[in-house]
């Protein structure tokens, strides 16, 4: 793990194709340090809504397939009173392709 316990992409590589799960190792490492672990699964991560364009969001598919999103990049310019200014990077789960992508 990287500094301050942040998981880096290279930390996961040994687990790819392995029967061992990365999450199990993370939990074990935390417990060994006396740290309690809570997990969460975010199906629609929106912390990238402050990005200035789709290429700078957290998922390359957003830039490759903008039609898979609920909103449009120009929606981020809407006033703070409208939730759409945050939802513009949200995947539209009404689309079969988005559901399949998340399941895969």
C-alpha cells in the first residue's frame, strides 16, 4: 500500500487472476494493525463532477460513451440550486450497456 494507507493500482496487480481476493488482504492487514474496516460499494461515483471535462473524470468510459451518462458536461454550469450540476457525470442505469459494464 502507498503512503497513508492509500491503495495504488500496482498493489492490486498480484491479485488479478488469483483465487485470493485483494479485499481479504486489505482487511487482514488492517486488522493486524488494530484498525477496524468498513467497506462501501459505489455504483455511481460522482466525486468527479467537479471535473472540467469528461476526459478528467474517474472512468474512461464516461469520455468514450457520453451517451451513457444522465447529464451533459454543460450541466455542471447550472446553478448550485440544481442537483443536475452534480449529476452530470452519473451513469444512466436505465441503459443495458451501463448495467452490463458495472456487472462486468
